[in-house]
């Protein structure tokens, strides 16, 4: 049953959801950013910090540490 025929899902909501989903990147790397000097990849978590080492193709990109990260664990 589509949103148009399902009375429980208001049509404006389904249209807005579709627009928002289309506007999202297919796969956001790290915590945001594109890796350029103007829009560096954002690092918020220890997991995101560790991902840098796994992706050699990103080693020449720009990163910005966004939080105080505890890597002790």
C-alpha cells in the first residue's frame, strides 16, 4: 500500500521524506565533510579516527578533530 492510498501516512510527509533521502550522500565517510581544505572530514569518535588508518586513499585528505577522543580503550 503506497502513502497515497495509506491513510496512516500523510502524503506531505512521504514527499518530504523522499526529498530528504535523495539529498543524502550515498555513503558519508567519517563524521561528515568531503576531505577538502574548505570542508574537511570530521572526526567525532574513536571509531572514525581508527577508520583513517584503514583507508589509504584518504591519507592525502583533510581532517578536523571535532571532539576530545579517548583512544585508551
